């Protein structure tokens, strides 16, 4: 037992690094009181080291700590997504007027960001119900505090209140669902054991449906799927932009990783034989993929339709991120490895374009103090580079070529057509058209409207521009040269214990 | 006669009794969350939901599995509930300083 735990430690280095970084960031903050920025650099360094250690884990498929956590290509992939977005967020924070205005609390800010990253690293690998709940809570508790980081601002504290109430409620629902599932499967906590129990002895289908709906409520809240999305617009609008960007990319990625792993392992018929390679089927009498398909249609339709009416750009991006969650859910509903690989491709692309869009919003709000779409009038003339970058991100979010967003959508729709889910593909395509409308509305404000009388050109510093380039270049590059991410995603769609 | 049967049933506690209690507790919790306007009351509703899950874990552990897994789970849930309450109360305190109220209907600056 002890030997096994010690052996597991060697496969657990990225998480250990983050845990140490969390403590170090706090300590450095206490020791060097006069230099709060120092703990942010420590935190940044820790995340970089954890990414390096994660890269070293590539290709390993193993279960550590007696089946608590899986270290497999799937988890590694999502750790890289979460880790790199954490790095981007730290870099954004160095230039965010909002974050720097509360310099005194920068220590808490950086250490909580590390704790949140740690929670997400655990989320993507959790294969035990207890571990799933604990990692969701670790992520959640840190993000509730971070959402209200600028606590003097009433918007920010309102966001954190709404976040924690919805968050605690959905964790409660999920726990109740888990407790029912625990009883149904005769005390199984490991998701592989749950699958074995469900395959060998069929259970009451209604009880199983109720349990899984409650669990979907918990996970759906994390990925902000409709109808569990109510917190998303308010929290995204009220929280500091850096945190909003982190929630919309990393938190969603971790939630998706957990959702995919849980449903793919616990609720597929693992005893089925004679299926074509890369296709799986649901348990007899429990077609959970239909539920996911319905959620996906609701999510993207509501996200896109409501986004059309928004005037605050952060709120608009919140609804757009809800819609993107809907597109990605389609990849899970079709039950094939190709669909999962398409979701992974989408996440790489989504990370660059969504972080980019939020970064531009942050830069502009640093200068103008407003996130209103009207304040973007003539931005293309006041700062051509920023304007053009925003157009690229929006084209990509809408899914038009030659940007990376097009590639992401292409693979999702290709896998849908492959699996003969034509109606879902049609709904997705109609939604993409709707989304074009509200993205173009912002672009029109930037380029076809004259700036206000008394507004001069906006100047940005060189590092800010370099950071923007780091996001713009991949968004364009992956639209033209996408084979590396496709290969990487295909190699990463493998999970521990699934053939 | 029916009443006598009912009392008979009550006197021999089994899994169903505990599941029934937890179901009632869960419903009360959700009811409190949906109807209460005071943020602290909403939090208490959430605690009820968490405790309903705990009763389920313990009942299943005692009556069907015979292992300690359910107990361990319940202990972790209690710790989670404490951590969540600590952070939620801090946030509510902060809300009170900003809004002078903890009525969640009045805290709605962020709107479409």
C-alpha cells in the first residue's frame, strides 16, 4: 500500500509542483511584503514547471493512488490546455489595470489561481466519485473567491455571490445524484467498478436516469450548459476580465474532460462486441447520449439567440462561450472516438481565440474603462492592430475560414455527418450563421463607425502587443496548418482502460 | 388496520426509511433554495441538500454494501460543506458591505 503510494507520487509530479507553488506563492508574499508582484512570478514559474513535467508524462497510461486518478493521454492533453491558459492568464494579469489596482491582494490572487489550476489538473484525471467531487470543489472554491477579487466593486461581489450560490447548489445536486448511483451499484466509487456493476446487473432505469440527470446538473454547471447556465452571464460580466477568461477556457475544459471521462467510462456497454473501431454504444435501456444531444441543441440555440441582444462585450462573450459549449457537446453525443478527437481539436482552437478576444476586451477597457459595444466605435482607426486582431478572433469564433475556428467546427461537423446525425449537424450549422450576426455587429462598430469626437488614437506598449501576437498567430496559423493539432488530438483521445 | 401496519413498518427501520428521510430533506433543501430571499437562508437550504446526500451514503453503506466507503464519503462531504459555508459567509459579508442588504432579489445590478 505504502509502496504503491510512493510509486504513484512519481506520476503525480505536475500536481505536486502546483501544490508546492501554492504554498511558496503565499510564503513569498508574506516574506516580501513590499513586492507583491514577486509571488505572481513564483506562481507563473510553478505553472511553467508543472507544464514541463506534464509533457514528460505524455504517452503514459496508468492509474495512480489505488484508482483515484488516471494519468493517460486524455488527461495530459487537458492538463496542457489548462496549464497554458493559466500561463496566459498570469501574463494578462501583469497588464490588467483591474487586477493591479488592488496590488495589496496580488498574493492571494496568484496563489488562488494556482490552487484553481491544481483543482483542474485533478478534475481531468479523476476516476473515482470522491476524487471527482473533491476536485470540482477545489476548483470551485478558489474561483468563487477570485470572481469577487475586486471586492470594493459591487459588480464583482455580486458575481461571486451568484457564482457560489449556483455552484454550491449544483454540487449539492451532483452529490445527491452520486449518492443514489453509489447505492444502485452496490457501493461502487470507482467509475470502472460502476460500469462493471451496471453491465452485469441491470438496475432500475428510472433511478439511474434520476441519478445521472443530477450528476449532469453538476457537470453541466461547470461547462455552463443550458439549463444550468444562469450564473454564466452575470459572473462573466462581474468578475475581473482575467478571471472571466480563465473560467471560460480552463474551467470549461476541465468540466468537459470530467464529463467525457465519466460518461464514456461509466455508462457505455463495455461488454458489447462486434462494433466498428472507434464506435461505442450506450448501456441497454439508458440512452444518455440523447440527453446530451438535447442539452447541446438547447445550449447553442439559447447562447446564440440571447447573445444577439447584448450590449456589454463581456456579456456577449459569455453567451458566445455558452454557445461554444453546445457545439462541443455535439461531439460527445455521437459516441465515437472521432467525435471526442473533434472536441479536443476544438478546445485547442477555442483556447487561442477565446483568450484572444478577452485579452482585447481587457486592453481596451484598460484605456477606455468601458466594455460597452458603443465604446468600440471606430476602434479600427484608433488602434488598427488591435482592431484587426479582434476581427480575426471574431471570424475564428464564428467559424469562418481561413482561421482556426473553421478547422474546429469542420472536424465536429465531419464527425457528426460520419455518425449520421444529420439533424444535429443542421442545427449546428444554423447556429453558426446566427452567431455570425452578433460578431459582425461588433466588427461593424469597430470599422464602419467613426470614433467619437474627442477620442484620440490608443497606444499600447510593446509587451502587450507581443502577447497579443502570441494569440493572433496561432489563431491564423492553425487555420492553415492544422495537421499537428489533429494528430495530437487523435493520439490524446485514448483513456485509461478503454479500448 | 392500515394504521397498525404503518406503525409496524415504522418499528422495523430499513433502507427505505432512511431513503425516505433523505428524500424529504433533499426536497426541503431545494424548496428553501428556491423560495428564500435571504442569502443565508439559501445557504442553509444547500446544507440540507448536502446532508440529504450524507444520509443516503450512510444508509447505503449500512444496509447494502457493508463497507466503510460511504462513511468516508460522508466525512469528506461534511468537510466540503464547512469550507463552502466559510467562503460563502465571507462573500455574503462583503455583499452586505457593498449593498447594505443580503436579500438576493435586491442584488441585481448585472442584468441584460
